[in-house]
């Protein structure tokens, strides 16, 4: 089994971002189980509206032209849309929070983290243009 890198701080950061999304869109977030391949189910008055995957980045939204996302994560969000849900990737950069509905135009590549020394961190990825994100001030 692969090592789990998600920390309590990561989970706190996700919850903080989910709270911003709750306020901005007047939705309620429910944390999904790990095997769900998304972070939160968003609902209003008990009616599911969407699922979101949250990423927190330690750079400005202007640092890169695209968001790099695991192709597996992107495909998992597509699976949610195939089951009738809306899906989105939500990114907290240092300056703004961005929301991008899935599916979205993207390009394919190979990439990932190299700072952990884990060969499985390099994988097929999608590059989503930053201009596809609706921005919410932090």
C-alpha cells in the first residue's frame, strides 16, 4: 500500500477552503470518505449540488500558466460527472481561491512532485489553464 502523505494541517486547510466555498455559493460541505476520490460533497437544503476536490498551493495564481493535476484525480472527477453530479477543482493559491468546473479544456503531460523522493509521485497529469478558473478573493 502506498504511503499516505495527507497531514492534519492539509485537512485543516481543505476545511478552511471549503468554508469559503460554502459562504460564497451558499452551500454546505460534507467531507467525503477517502475512497470517494473527491474531498467534499456540496449540498443546499439536503440536495446534492456538486463534488469538489481541493488543492492548496503555496504560490501565487500568477506563478504558472496552468494548474498541474493528477490525471487520475481528473478522471475521478469526470466519473462523478458521469454519475450525474457537477464536479469542480478548487485551488487555494496565496492570493486567491479558484474554482474550475470539470470537464475543462486541458493538455496532457507527465509530472509531479520530486521533493519527497517517491517515484510514484511522477505520473500522467493534466494541465488546466489558470484562466479557466473563476477567482474568489481570499
